[in-house]
C-alpha cells in the first residue's frame, strides 16, 4: 500500500496565509487516501510544506494526483505555490504502518539517494540494526521511493525538541548502535539531505 509524499514549495513569507487555506481545502476535498501529516519546514530547505497520505491502492493514489494536476487552484493555494513534487513510497517491509498521533512536535526527515544496487543491503542492515536504535527513541517510519529519483529512501524521526534530538543522536553514535554499518553502510550512498519540520495545527501526526 503506497504512501504519497507531496512537497510544496511556497513563496517566502506566505506560510500564514497558506496553512489556513490548505486546511480548509483538505477538509472540503477529502482524498481517497488517509491524510496523515501536514508539516512546514523549519530548518533545511525553507518555505516547504510536506503532505503525507497513505493509500489502499496505486489506482486511488493516481486518481487523486490527476485531480490535483487538473485543478485550477491546487490544494486551494495555487497563487502561493512556487514548485510542487509528488512521489510514491513503499514502507520498509519489516515496519508497521504509519499512524496518526502525537509524536513530536519536531520531525527530522532524512533523505538519501542510494546507488542502483543499494536498496537490498540497506533493508537488510536496517532490519538488523533498528531494534537497538529504537531503544533510544521512536521512529515514525522509513520508506523507499518507487517514483521520481530512484532509489531514494526517507526516514522520519520525531523528537520533543532539538536538544533531545542532539542527545539521542550523540548517544547512538557513541554506543555504536547507529547508523547501520553492515552491508557497506555509507558506501551505498550517493547523496544525503536533512530537514526539520514542524506540524500544522490540523496535522493528524503531530
């Protein structure tokens, strides 16, 4: 069952207008997929809105995307949009589904591009290493791309604040439980990106 990650880049200094309009549009135009998150970027690439939906089928996802693309006012915020990307992801097969709830409110979204052969060993090393890492803090989810630039994978970590993020990451490295080192580790990576997002007031995942 695919996840849709829509990343909307908005014009600077418009977030105060964008979020209320987007909230109203989402309520008035429910999608076929389950609405999970609406976050805005705080650190990293700025002026970005991340929308996360979970779908029962590729057909439902495609239908919703077609409706957006044919709209004369996408998401009710067309006048504010500078750029928009819609990508499909599959959850790592050994993880449970991403569910609404209170997790953050700080969400670290880490995105990597892998070498063409990099996904199988990445999945294997993560399955081995993740249980020890989860003893330090929870993870919201990890997914690999099935559209757009491939192969990418994204993992999302919630924290109560940035100080706790620094503490947990420091402990993970110091104790050697993270990042996963088996199967080639960093040698599988082509590029890395890291962004910090905060939830909108109406986001199911907060």
